[in-house]
């Protein structure tokens, strides 16, 4: 095993002291694991990955405007199955050599853990939406930004700071002002909150495995697991829609959700989480909820109220607190 790993490291011109062997004997390039001075993804600065995570959150927020019409035509499990099957196929085509090279128990287990967590999160969020409002569903889903620092501390030993916690709770308050119309709690709210727990778990798992494993390979396995579970749910609980349902407009929207929001978005999310602390990553990703409201104002004609503006201000302050610790206020 050691000899094989050394040969492959020399063949790929890797620094053996910086690479880490896994069960398959294939070291992961340093630029695929952590920030450094080499070319490739890992050579980017943490700021680059933070901006990428913000961009992904904005894109997912925009997708809320598209999802409503699609869910009127397709049942939830079928939509999710289409999204993740297409995403898994794209990943297999683009990264076949990496997936084959890392075809072992370590990667499959990582994909199973990430995929199962993500599947549970989507299912609970979707089922919870039936018995609650869209605003409360978005708000309660966004609570994962508060949960991630605690789960990350427990699982990965990441340090809990007052800035992380303060930013998370400030962001949570901002999301509440943006998304909530009432403060009653029902069955749908509890299911959505349970989904937020699984979103937080998936983020922490992605950050943990992404720092040492090939992110492209584990993302493929994550997509495949979610897709298979959604196909099973679709066959067991939903009916097959007629072919007339699949209009060119609907197919185009599903392809956008599959390629951009699922394949590109979640791959880049996993890459980003491998290069920034999970607490910071979750805070930036939680911008998805308020950005969905923002796009509803810009594109859907929703009225921009003082409550929305105050909520956006709190969210902006939470990001500033997380990234600067308000150090500029202490300068003389």
C-alpha cells in the first residue's frame, strides 16, 4: 500500500509529505484539499470561497421563484429524483477517472452519510411545508446557521467563539424579520426544524470529509444516494404524471435546477466548506432564505416593507460580525 502510494505521488509530481493516503492508495492532490500555493481550487484564498458560497446562496434564493411553478406540475419526490439523477450523471461523466480511482469504502461511506442527511433534510423540509407557511418554512430551515457551530464543535472540535455564536443568532433574528408573519408553532414547523438539523449535519459532514477526500468523488456519491432514495420514495408514494406535463418550459426549468442549483451549486458548496470553517460557511449559506424573499420583491412584485429592510440589515450585520469581529470599531 505504501509503495503504491509513493509511486503514484511521484508520478503525479506531488509532495508526499503534504498528501494523505486513503484506503485505495491514491493520494489526494494538495490543491484539492486545502488552501495552498499550488494551482487549482485549493490555491484560492478563503475570501474567494466565501464569495463563492454567497453566490451559491443567492442562486438558490433565486430558485425559490422557479420552484413554486415546478411543484405545481411535478410531485416533490419526482422533482428531487430528476434533479439528483441528472446531477449524478453529470458528475460521473466529468469526473469518471477520479470516481473510479477512489472507488472504495471510505468514499462510499462518506457519500452515504452526506446523501442520507441531505435526503432527510429535503424530505422533512418538503413535508413540513404542507402544514406551514412558506415564510416560516424558510425561516426554520435557516436555523441551521445556529446549529452548525455546535455540531461542528462536537464532531470536528472546531472552536466556539462569541463572534460565531453572536453572528449566528443575529442572522437568525434577521431571517425571522424577513420570513415570519406569525410566531405560532405547529406540526409543519417541527418537521421543518428537524430538517434544519439534518441540513446542519450535512454541512458539518461535508466540511469534515472535504478537507481530506476528493470533493468531486464524494459529491458524486452524495448525489447518487439522494437520487436513489428519492426514486424509491417516488415509486412508493407518488403517481407518474402524464407525458403532457413535461412541456419545454418545465423541462428547461428542471434542467436549470439540476445542473446549476444541484450539480454546480452543491459541488461548489462542498468545495467551499472544505476551505472555510463550517460555522462561517453555514452563515453565508443561510443567506439563501432572505435572498429568496429579495428576489420575490424584485421579480415577483412582493412589497418591500420596513420589516424586510430591518431583517436584511440584521443579516448584513451578522456577516460583518462573523468576518471582521467589528475590529474596525476598536481601531484608534
